[in-house]
């Protein structure tokens, strides 16, 4: 499924990914575990691509904290509804 969200440009948004890595490891902010990270923005700004890239990065770590992921894709019937 990586090809569905493959428009992510490597090397971009690194500050955000550093923050997300801290959050995912329970160290953001100030070592306080937070169950949710709210990522907001207008349509087409890359929220799904960022989320997908985060899952790819979490899945690739030695101590993977990724339990599962799902991405809605409007034009793929098998991924267009729960």
C-alpha cells in the first residue's frame, strides 16, 4: 500500500517527524505520555501522507510501536469504507 501515499518527499517536515517520534515514544511533551496527537490542516496539505510516513517509520524501528494502521483511499473501493 506504500505506493498509495508515495508522494511524500524525503527530507521534508523533519522537525514535525522529530516531534512525532517523541510523542510515539511517550516523551512529548516533557516525558508525559499523551494518547493522541491531533494533526490538523486543510484538504490537500499532506496530513494523510505524514500519517502514512509516520507509520512506515514506526514499523521500521527495532522496537516497533506500531500496532496497526489503516488509510482511507477514496478511489480504491476496497479502502473507501470501514
